[in-house]
């Protein structure tokens, strides 16, 4: 089976205050940047084998639902990319 | 005798403090149980103490929610067993879906280690019997204690009387200054709908004897000696 890397991008929901983003806004303004808003999140890269891109995407979405994001406070998006490894070359 | 299990996950650090505090209450016997081989059969209540389970990796409590101990805790809670989570224990219970809402970074971004006051809003739990409207002084120590929920959940939790603890000043007024972490509606602790599962950010186990600077935590944990034995479902539902 081919190897995929799922990039899971997690961000706080719009209604959740993001004090880290606010602190970064303040720091960027202090550097002279005209900032309207900053929101922070996190990126999780998961490598795994899957039958095809669609299967990889489905599995990554299940990981997001089950563990990687907390739906009470976060939303997430998944990008999937096939990678070539030595074992699969 | 009320038999109380104290859960220990990798990274739990308040289990011995709870065991010591509960040893001050007559009629309670305790056992620290390792999460991986956790059997709550024969216990009347379970405590999920504070700490940094699994290093707080991903989110506080996110990995602990997958442990066999949490699965057993869910079974125990469903049968009406009394469950109290403090600090990281509260975070675990929210992540596991046993309590509503979630706990996120303090609005100040600072770790807050302080004495605070909470007003007890509900006595419909095994831990707050007879304490409604009382203002208790307890310590906190957390960086991620800001309770949040979507507006519908907040309204439902308020309407169902599931807010158990609210940050107030010493006189019992829920002001913005009395809120140490920016929690919605000054909420410091909530229960499930049935009332048998309770979580709070403050540490009752750290203020159960005068030597530690306060005894208000004792008033919460001492209630366990009066908790109904076996399944409490009939009483709290």
C-alpha cells in the first residue's frame, strides 16, 4: 500500500477566545505591523499506509474526530499527500 | 465505611494528597488504583486527581480519556457512582465527555497559583450536600482552567443547575476580578445532568487541614462519608 502524510490543521473555533493569538497581535503591532487579528492553531503530521488517497483522507478524518481535535473548542481540516519512501520506491 | 478509589494515570500528582486529606475523614477508606488495571467494583466513589496526565500532550486530558481507567470510570458513572475530578481530573472528565464543556488556556496566558473563592451553586451532588450558597476558599494551580462551552451548552448547563462552583470574591459576588482564568460565567466547576459526576479546577485536597492554611476543602470531601453506598443513581437522578 502506498504511504501518505496527512496534515491535520487544528484551530480554535471562531467563538473561542484565543489569548495566544491576542498576545501575538500585540507583539506584531509593537513591531509596527498593522494587524487586524491573529488566530493560532496547530499542525499535526501523520504518516501511514492506505489503499488510496480517499481512504487516507477518511482515516485522517476519523483520527481528527476521535482524538486530534476536541469538537467543543476546535475545528480541523485535513490535507493528504502521497509520499515516496524507500520501501515503496 | 465509604470506599473511595483514587485514580492514578501516568503524570497524576495529587493522588497522595487526596489520600491524606481523605484519611482525615472518619468513615472513609481509600485505595490508589492504577488506571491500566482499574476495577471500580466495590467502590462507592472515585476521585480523579490533578497533575499532568500523559504530560498534557495534545490537550490536557486528551490522551487519558482513552485509558482503560477512563472506560471503567464511565461505566461506574453510568451506574450512578460518585465521581469527583479536580484540576487535571476535571480536564479528563470534560475530554471524556462525562462533563460538559472544555478547559482551555487561561485568558491571562499565565499559570495561576493562588487562593480563590468559589460559591457553591448546587447541593444536588454527593460532594456539596448542605453547602449551597456557601463561599469556600480554596487554592488553584493551573494554566488551562478557563471553562468554555458554546452558548447553547452554557444555557442548558445553567438551566439544569449543573453549575456547582462559581468564582466569586470573599463576599460571594461573581465579579470579573474574582475570575482567575477568564472562565465563562465565572464557572469553576460543573456536574453532569444526574449530579453524580462533578469536576472543579480548585484543589479541595490542598485545604483540608489548618496546617495548610485552610480547611474549606474538608467540607467537600467530608461529604463522601455521608454518600450513599453502592449505586447512588436512585438518589441523584
